[in-house]
C-alpha cells in the first residue's frame, strides 16, 4: 500500500469518525435536557441553546438563553419539579450537514400525583442545531403537543424522511 | 512503523468504524418509527421494512410493506393520531452479525384524553434486520403486549443476553 | 505524508474510536436493564453489575450481584412482571474517564392494570461504571423517585454538567 493510498484511507476514516462524533454530541446534548430541567439547573439548561437560540412551545416563543433560563426558574416550572416531574425525551433522529443539523424526537412530561404519576403531555420536538465555537448548540427548538394537529405532525416528519 | 503494519491498523479501524455505523444506522431506523406513524406518514413508515418484511403484533401478522402502510392508513390508526398519540420507543439493544442484525426494545403507546394522556400499551419488541441494497431494513418485527405472558418475555431476552 | 505522521493520525483515530466504542458499550449495557428485569432474567440482570457492585433505590441498598438477583426473583418483582411491567430507561448522558465512567438517565415504571397501564414511578438514576476484565460493569447505581427531593435532583446533575 503506497503512502498516498494510506493517506486517502485515513482521510476517509477521519471524515466518517467525525460524523459519528457529531451525532453522538447532538444526542448527548438532547439527552441532557430532561435531567437538567427536572433538577432545576436553569443556567446549565439554558446553555444547551445558542446565545440567540429560541424555544417555541405551541404559541409561546422563548428567545435567547435568558428566556429559557426564566422558564426553568418560573413559578409554573418550579411547581412541577417540587411535586416531581420527568421530562422524558426519546432518542432523536439526527441528520447532520457540516456545521448545522436537525433532530426530531417525541417527549413525555410525567408529573407525580397522590399515587404514581400522570402523563401531562406528549410532545413532538424539532431541533435545529449549529456547531458554534466548536460545540453543538440548539439554534431553534420547536415543540407542539401531539394533539392531532398539523403543527405537531409537520414537526415529526421534517427530519425523518 | 512499516507500511504493512499501517495497512493492518487501518483495516482494523475500518472494521470497527463500520460496526459503529451499522449500529447507528439501525438505531436511527428504529427511532424513525414513532415519529413517522404518529405523523401518519404511511409510505415512509412502510419503507422502514424490507419489501417482504413482516410486522406481527400479538396475533395480527402484517406481511409486506403494503400491509404496514395499510395499518397506518387504517381507520383505527387514524383515530389514534387524530386524537393525538405517541408511539414511544426506548433505545434498542442491538447486535449485528455481518449483514443481519437483531434489536430489542420496549415501547409505550400514549393517547391523548380529556386532561393529559393515558398509557394504552407497553410492548416488547424484537426486530430482525438485514442490509439490503446497502440499507438496513426490518425483515421481521414481532411485538407483544407486556402482559406477563411468556410470548412477551421471550422477545425481550432473544437479543440481550 | 511521512510514516511518522501517518502513525500519529492512526493513533489519534484509535483513541477517538475507542471513546465512541466505550460510550456505545455503556449505553447498550444500560439499555439491557429494562428488557432483562421485565423478562425476569435475574442472573443476566445481575451480571450487568460488577461482582461487588451496588444498587440503591431510595433507602434500600442491594450490595453484590446476588442481592440484585434476589430483587428480580423477589415476590414483589415477580408480581409486577406477572401482571406486566415496563422498566423504561431514557438514553443516558455518559461521561467516560479512561476505565471509569458515569451515566445519568431518568426511568419510568409502567404497570398493566385493567385497561391500559399506570405510571407507578418516575426515577432519577446515576450510574458509576468501571471497565473490569475488559467489560463495562455497573459499580454503583443510585436511583431516587422524582419526588421534588434534593436526593433526586442531585443525582440528575452529577454527570450532566
């Protein structure tokens, strides 16, 4: 095997390995969301987003990290986690294109009640992500209750075809 | 390091990388199922299966892509997704053997009702997959309600030992 | 490209690939837990742990594989799986440091009742793992009901920052 051929094979291995690492990094980023918001770690949760990233849940659009942090610190969210909540995200479908990516997953919101837990919400989630300063960050997360609406369905099919 | 030794190390890296890529491809294939059926994307859902693949849920055997597509288009399934459903699959245990593979995971079916969601089903799933035309496809999916039966239990242990 | 430079690039690829394989192995280990305990495969479930590994659920500490096996074989657990249960774990956040690792995920416990399933528990899980005899094993799993307590919250943030 000549030196040139080895170089090409090593180039190709690096390219494929980087693709796997990107997908791993994005999956891990998304996996952090539930534990962080259920722990009330507002700053760390907000830092999953890009500085100017957004998070839209139905008609409520949070723009910027401070808005995500405020949501976690809000009385409504604190009530959930004081009672005991699980923001439970499925493993996402991920597609990476150089320094941007998309991901789709469903999520469940479980809330403790007298005897066991109730399922408050089941949600469709679409993420747009970007590699910023060498780290994957959420540029836009759009979530919609799985309520039979076209809004929810179109989120689910955006990145999975 | 001699040229021959480098070649062997690069061969080995390619083999291990391909194993990771196969597992990633299979995990992504399975992760697509929930979003696609909850969106009602019947054709795309059916294409997760091999042309002659099958999907058996308890005693109901769907044979071929057209049968999977018909299930998604059926009145019963449309009623679920019009109301709002989440077919929520756990990250699968995967074992690959060259061009065939097995995977096992549990899944939940959540359905919207007046106030929140109910958990209609919790299911054991076993997948047999094959690399066909360079793409992993489901050859056989067998699902059984987690109802204490031996049928459900045997699915869970098939690929995880 | 000189032989020395190629050797360095191949070294680096091996290091990065091993990191991905470790994370894959740990994710697969954790993914096996639910299917094994829902199937009642007590010995296989216990072998996810190190010989002297422990599993603490709230105030109940199981020390050693035999204790984990006894839990799966216990009357209380057998009642769950005879009725039909799903121990449903989310994809974990994983951080590896050479031959030890940590992982965090939430989990749900679903139990069949007359008409559908109820959500008995939603739990925070923290795993300490080690590579022992060339295989990742659980050294310590600590689980706590998501009940608003500091005990649950601190588990969630241990490995995800």
